[in-house]
């Protein structure tokens, strides 16, 4: 099976322009393509996972990836999928986040001469003259068409700032610039980016003529993948200092039954023939499938050693065995009040909930246990003595954590 057909079989492609040409270019390693990543945090999360895996698949087939870091567009903020405007970041924060992204991307794609490239759109967007942009780029866009785009329509009722309204133009200009300066002939992105990407393709044709070959593809679940990055306990990051390899493993181990084989097909590099054999798996076999998914993705992000340790720790905890590999948080003595710490504060400190409000909800739903005893109320206090000995906290059935006094 050739690469394009494999991408279709894995459920990765939703919409394309110029399908015949795209198929030929991808299958024969002729695509120089880009995917954009706005540096809104200092780590990538699992919502970026599909794009990173796709870049790896395409590079393995001889195509050339360009990882576009949105140091410039991040100063505007993408309105897609948002109900309000993003917080404004300083240039220093954006630059720091860009540097963090590259370190994580190097686990997926190979950078270097004749290989993948990483570029930052701040290098060209921040030097643009406003009037020149209006004349040279803005004249190619219809406001009526822009307002029909889904990324803007969903914001019109609550209010869309003029700042954000420019995002489509900036993203479109990125493709135009990469086409001219890097030979980039293809762009990939999620369903929520379709209008922005079409804008880039149209800009190239308007500026360079109808014969300019610029092509666009969307990924089926990239926008859904962004939702994957959020859980009840906050974001699931690729940085091991923000989400431990064990917690990363557990995240994938606990996906819904209905999603596990879809995730294996889209995100792992297991042969399709092997995945097809799993399609009729049920009940206990689905748990095996979840273990395969969790192991394969943890290995991809954190390496084989960490994946094996996480898998062993998860199995040991499930069997009620040794908790030596359990994720652990040290609680500083100055966090204690009257020789104790409230369970809500402790859960937030351990990363088991993003806020006291959500921690309270988990406790009130009966889903929090301390040393295997259900926490009776949100006012429950873990004492200094308990922390000195080490406290095992369980959230739900499968998420374990240890807290110990520093």
C-alpha cells in the first residue's frame, strides 16, 4: 500500500485540493510541506500528537517537513475553536516556548541539511509594513468570504476583535512566504484550519498566477486531537516535567473503549494488517489494546525504557503490588497549615486536579481515595504524620499518586 492510501486507511485525511497531484507527490517523496504550531505554552501536548506523527510518516517516505513555529501569529491569537480572546504573551515568553517546542519535535522528525526544517514566522511577519500588507495581501481577501468561515462565525455573537480577524490573513501569508522562499508546495492542518489554509492557497494563485501549484490537506481529527490534550486534571503534556511518563501512559491506558482502536490506527506505527486483526476485539481484549496503545505512544514520546517502566508500574499498582514507581510529589513543610493540608489543595499540588473547584467535584462524586479509604468530604485533611509516611492518593479506579513530606 502506498503512503497516501495508508493515510486514508488510517483515517487521517478529511479534505484535500488537487487529490491526484497530492497523491502522486506524497507517494513519490516530492512534497515539501508545512504544519504550523503556535507556541501558546512551553510544551506541546497530546493535541499536537497527530500532526507530529504525520510529519514523521511523511518524512520516512522521503518528503520534507517544515515545522512552522508561530512566533508571529501567536502575537495575534488563533480564534479557531475559541469562545474568547487568548491572553497576550510577551515576545520573551513566545521565544522561550519556541525553543521548548524544537527539543520535543526532535523526537519525532529529523532536522538538518536536506531534512526537516524549523522556521519561525516572526522572522517575516514582524517586519511587515502595515500599509504594504493592506495593499499587497489584504486586497486579495473578501471580507464577506472571511465572515462565512467557521472559525469566525462561531465568534461573531460573543465578539470578534479586529486583531483576531487578521489571523487568517497572517496564516495565508505564511504559506505564500514559505512557497516563495522554501519551495513549500503543500500545507497540512486540522478541520478547524480549513478556511485559513484555503486562503493561503488562493493567495498564492492570486499573486503568482493560476498555474501556481499550492495544495491543501486537512487531517480528520486534528481539531478533535486538540480536545485530546485536555482532561479533568488539566493538560496532558509531552514534557516529562509537566506530565510524567507514567501519567502519560495512564492517559492512553484509560481512553474510552470506543476510541482505542481508532487511536491505535491513527497514532501508532503498527502495521495496518496487525491493527485490522484487532478490530473484532472485545471486553478483556480491549484492555490489551489499551496497553498496546499506551506503550507504543509512551515509547514514541519518552523512549522505550520509560515506556517499560510506566507499563510495569501500572500493572503493579493494578495488582495491588509495589508502589515504588508510582508518580510522587514532595510537599514542602510551608504548605502545611496546623500540621496538615486539605485534600483539595493536596490534589492540586499533585497535579490530580487543575483547581480546588474540580478537586471538590471529584471528592463529592466519591472518586478520591487516600490510602485506599474513600475521602468522606472536601474538608478532609491529610496530616503531617501521614505525609511523613507517604500518602497514596487514588483518583477514580486507575490514577494513582503518592504525596510525601519534603
